[in-house]
């Protein structure tokens, strides 16, 4: 089970010479599989299946598990340029409680959020549906840090049509978010109340069929683009929404290119991993779109 995908684009005191890196927060039993499959990834296991099982029916242990998980992620928060939550998350109740607290922490620290998959399911639940609506409250809790920024950090949701309908039906508060609606043609919707609402459609040709992992690729691309964008936003005075929309449009184009490349430009034997190997060229294509 993968829990968090954390992005940092500057030097790390723990990884000298590395200017940008991605690391995963995950279940202990998943860390070995992740490292075996992708040895170049940095993995940070911080809870176990036994911890989850022991916490069932034990309020004290549950609170301790959640507190320790939040503390572990919180230590990295200051170094993050983007936090992606959702791919491989699962729907364990205790993990859900931990994740929603981490969301609040990220919004308070003005760290951009990309929410995908089961993180979107959490937002469709009544008890969590107003988390995004209260983002300004979380930011105000850290008002001294907030003064450094021109505006709140971006929050991007990457639902498919089923997930989007579930969010709307549940009455989830999405007015402060940017929506990357996945479909035959991906659509980027800006729903920010302080700006003109925009709609952009990506018509990049994708794969011939859906294959596992391509949505995770999109979430990762969005996270990378938004993280880069947020580094530069401190020096900007306007056009935040337009730039963010363009970033997400570029991300959907790259993800579509990955899907297309993974299927050999049209073959039915889809493979996300083979497409990812060609991602450097896809990134160049995305850069061309942004220009």
C-alpha cells in the first residue's frame, strides 16, 4: 500500500547533491516490494499492517498510530514543494483519519496538494466533505508563514467521471480546487472563486485501452508541474490561475503520451511502465505545449 508521494526540488540535508527527489510514505510490508520493483525510489515506511490491526477497537492505540503517522509526515512538510495523496491509498478508516489530518497540515503550511483515487473517496464522505472549504482556516493557523505567499497553495483533484459525480452528489466543497477531469479528452476546470473560471481540454491521443497505473502517472505529472510552478509563484504578481491551468494541461498531455507510447502508439498490449521509460520525450512535448 502506497500512502504519500512527496516531491522536493531542492537540495536535501539527508541526500547531499540531490537537487530534486521523490519519496514514498507507505505501509512497512509494501516498502520491500516498491524498492524491488523500483530500486531508484526513496521509500519511507512508517506504519505496519500489525499497527492497523492492533488499533481495531482500541481507541488509545488508534490515536497513537494516527499521531505517529502525522508526526512522521509533518517532519518532512517544511521541505516539500508538493504532496500527492491517493494512489494506492486504500480505504482503511484509521489511514483515512491520518490522511485528512495530513491534508489539513499541508494546507496550513501552504504546500500544494494533488488528490487522486481514494483521497477523492475520502472527500466524498460527509465527515470530510468540507475539508477544502476550510483551507483558509488552516492557513490562518500559520498566519506568520502565510504572509510570505501571494495566495493559498494550489489544490488539484484528478477524478475520473465516476469519482467526480460521487463528489458532486456528496456535496463536497470544491470551490477552491482545480479539477483535472480524466476522460477520452481530459478537461481542466478552474473553480477558484477569486478568479475567472476557465476550462481547458487536452486532445492528446492516449492509449487504446485503460491500463493500471496511468492515472498515477497523471497525478505524478500534475504534482511535478504544480511543484515547479509553486516555487516560482512567490515572484509573480498575477496570472496564477492561468499558469496553473496550463501546467495541468501539459500534465494531461504527458500522461496521454505515456499511455500512447506504452501501447506502441496503438497496440492493444498496454503497459504503463514501458511508456514511462519514454517520459523524457513526453516532458519535452509538454514543454512545447506550455510555450
